[in-house]
C-alpha cells in the first residue's frame, strides 16, 4: 500500500458531569488525513487545508504527524518516508475535539499503511500524545471516542483503563458551535484546584446516574443526571448567553445541555431526531439574538470511529 485516506470524527468530551472521564463520537464533522509514501526517509507535511495557516508545519510539532513519529519510533522503523495532507473540517479551539480528530486520523492512517501492527485500542496512547502536543495534556476523553467510537469512559489514567458502554438507540446529540474561540489551556487554567465535599458527592451521584441511564435506556434518568455542579458553573462564563441557550434547549425538549469539551461549543442530548433538530434551531436562534453566528450538527452517537475512505 502506497496511499491511504482516513476520516476521524468530532467528539463531545466531559458530557456534563463527567469531566475528563466521559466522551462520545458523532457522525460529522471530522478531519481527514492523507498519507502517501515517498522514497526519502522522514515524515513531512505536504499541505494543511482549513486551518487558516495557524498550525505548525514541522512534523514533530503538529498533532497529526507527531503521533505518526511516536508510532514509528515505538515500532523501531527508521527508514520510512511519507508526505501528509491534513484537511481540517472543524474550527480550532471549538470544543469539538478538533486536535483529537487529527491525531486519531493520523495514527490510524499510519497504522493501516504499515499493515496494522497494533489494534485500535493499542493506538490510544499514541493518539493521546497528539493531545499533549496540542494542549500540553495527554487526556483521552476526546481521542478515546474518536478512536474507538461510541460512548467511552476513562476509568483510570494510571494504568490507562478505557472502555465503551451501550447507549439508547434513539438518543441524538445536537452540537452547536458559536463563532467564537476558547483556548483549552485557558479553559483549564480557570478551574478550581479544590472542590467541596457536598459538590463532590452530588457530582458522583450524577456520574453514576448518567452511566446507569445510558445502559438501561432510561431517558428520564439520563435527563436527571446531566447536571454538572463543578466545571460548568466556572467555564460557562466564557460562553456568551450560555444560560439562555441552555434554557432554550431544555424548554424545547432536550434531556440535558452543557458545554462540549472546554467550549465554546455546546451540546444537548434528545430523544428522537426531530426533537434534536428543533433543539438545534432554538439554540442557534438564541445565539443569534446575542449577535453570534453559529453552526449545528445533529447525530446519533457514532459507534464506528475512524473510517478508511481510500487506499491503494
């Protein structure tokens, strides 16, 4: 194989009460990575589309190629040569797992080009290194679902313990991205170092309730459990009219609504596609009333993760 083209999906991380431990993939948008072999050793970036010239072109400093270099080093391959093209199909700093999608598409494409020496799950630590390059923290709540698909739980980082749980078949996500940007490092900086015992107990109950609600297909329990008393009250101040947008979603049938990742995107979960579409319309309209343009996506939870689009 001399050429491969791979798509990796956008993701919603944290999922209300599950800061750094919950994430799920959606059908679209997502990033696309192309790799073509070349005779000269080394990984080079040929083109990047959709980033406005903001991403680094040095292979070791870019999320998509940095994970490839880590994988090649792990496998002991020193003479491999390729050129990489990255298609960024979601905004940077969007809270939609943009860097994770690039990292996952890159590491999956390289693994496929090398005839799959590692399983998808074995690729997770390498994809996490892409997050370290992008934000300084090798978290898995975006790369986990982007790589494995479905609703993913990160039980532990030391040792790394990641698994998926089943979700109701009629559960839809509405993801709305306002035309503003929040830097992940900044969104982490404002978080408090200590949490009260009262809030910790409340958050633990909601985490347990959300997992149980998803697995039992109990939509009412899902709705009651989508409450974040720790992270959302702090980060929501970075998103204009957050409370109005959230209330509009809830008033129009959403089971719950919160911040996607570190924001500024917001997500809502709904029962049924028509309800999810209606929720997206009212969320966009509320942002528009504040003078903020936004885009929306409605999707089932993506259970497949990355897709090979082309190879030869």
